[in-house]
């Protein structure tokens, strides 16, 4: 009889075909998730004209999906610590795809808000569960990179929303943009069939046979006997609760991550909701304004992958601080009304250092907490971030209604990036002190 620690085994094994399948499936789900989130920004100028909305009303209309994301993150994240990651992912996916399709039938703002809220519940629940699942199947040396590659699907979804919007909205209106969400529902049988449950969850539930079948696919070279037992070193820690997030010297780091999440998601949804409209009013054509949304998300994908790789090499906190500093500079410079080529370059950089950094923040949270509270930690960080996401479009609508100069607006937009850089600097220092204390205790 052997006792095999699956954490150690995954860390020592090569990243194989089975784990790439987890990356691909979770990444595909996040493509759909990203499309759902960014499709609202592509149709916003059309809705303002068709329904006669003021900018504050349009910002509030966007906020309903973000309210849903906040509640989804706070409920479906912790729920998955109890029912399993796979069920959490499936429930979230069905919620947001079906509600997105239903949004296309709305002919007034009221049903539009309701359907966007329900879609937001699913989107908010999917992210923490997908990140937690990927974090458990990736070896420590590649964890940030794999989470970033998986999460780049979110940016691809945003690019799809912008690219499809350029061709569809002028010819067919805004409704087909939501009806297209019916197609990804075909992924559900594949998810239920192929996506594995968390090994840690299975072991904690005493489901050794299921855990062994999955482990055999991760590490085919290890032959398991009937008497062998898999263990997950974190399964016997405290039960999932918000109080646990502030124990074991994590109080300051948890608080700083929440501040960063709040400011980062405020920026992501402020830019994704209002950038096309602001650029149209600044004199750019409709096609160019939608291409800016494409550039924003393309930058997000590139920033996530590059940042994840740099994070595995130099440490995530240092990389995140640098990215937030770059975000503040690029956003401020967009307000200088540059030539189109420079504009798209700045928007690309802003996307890399806001959308991309959002993904790095999820990876930071996943690495801070152990398995038993990981989805809870991700859910609460994401939920706090969703408050910022709600504030972003609403604040943008109110600010733009005041008709300040373009440069002044973007200088104000850059302030949350500065706050995030300071917060993550404090997080990095606290992380370094904790690591040093652990080394001294071990010595």
C-alpha cells in the first residue's frame, strides 16, 4: 500500500495531453464568457440611439449584468467548494448562455436589464471555478502561465464580439449579437463528458476510485494498485469561510488584492463599455471605434500570456505592479487624441495591462489560498471586483455627461490604475516578508 500526494505528483510530472485538454475546455468556456461580457459594449451606441438613453442611463443599463456577476461570484464560487468545480462550471455556463440568448428578445430596457442580470450570475460564477480548476491541474512551475493561457479565451471572446459587431450591427441591428450565443450551448455535452472534477474535491469526499481514474490520465507512468491511496495535502484544512481568508497572516494581502480587483475591474468595464462611444464622439468613425474594442481585447490576450510567463519567472506581484504603472500611462495618453495608429497601440497597451492584469490577479488569488478555500477566495475577490465593475460604467456615464475635455476624462480614468499599483506594491512587500519568515522558521 502506497500513499501518493497528488500535489507533489502533478508538480513533478510533465504538462501532458490531459492537462492541455483542461486548458482547452476551460479556455473555450471563457471565450463564450468574454463574448457575453463585451457584447454589451458593442451594442451600447445603438441602444442609446434606439431607446433614447442618456449616458447615465446607459451606464446604469450596463451595470445590471455586473450586479449579476457580483452575486454570481459571491454565491457560485463558494458553492463549488461544496458541490465540486465541475458542477459549478456547468451551472454557470448554462445560466449565462441561455440568458444572453433571451436578451436579444428584449424590446425595452426593463427586460434587457433582467436578462443581463441573470447572464451576469453565470459569468460571475464561471471565472473563479475555471481558475481554481486549472490551478489544481497545473504544476507549480507553470501555474501562472497556464491560468493566463486559459484565461486568454476571455479576451478572444471580446475580440469576437467586436469583430462580429463590425459586420452585423450596421446591417442587421443589435439583436443578432445576442442570438449568436445559442451556438456555444453545443459545448455543454462535451464539458459534462470530458471536463474532470477537482482531484482535491474527490479525495476530500472519499471518492478514491474516481480520483484514481483521473490521476492515471495525468500520470500514466504511475501504476496504481487497489490498495494505493491518493491524498491531497490541503484537504484537511479549515472549512471554506470568509473569515479563513484573513487568517494565517493573509489579512493585509487579502485586503490589497481586493483593492486591486476593485480598481482593475472598474477600469476593464469602464473601457469596454464606453471606449467605442467616446471615440465616436471624438471624431473617429464607427468602424474605427469598434476596432478599438478589438485592439483592447487583443492586448488583453497578449498581456495575460506574457504576464503569466513573466510571473512564473520573476514572481506575479512584481509583474502586476509594473503592468498597473503601464496601464496608468497608456490610458492617460489615449486622451491626447492621437493619430489612429498610435491610438490603437495605446489601446492595445491599455488592454494588455488592464484585461491582462485582471487575469494575473486571478492567478495571484489562486496561489495565495489553499484548495479548501480557493474557490471562496476567488469568489470573494471577484465579487469585490464586480463592485468596481458596476461603478465603472455608471461612473463613466455620469462623468461623460459633464462633457469635460477628452484629455481630462482619460486622466481621471487613469487614477484607479495608480491606486492598484500602490496596493499591489504593498501586497508584494507583505508577500516577501511572509516568504522570508517561512524560510527562517524552516531553517
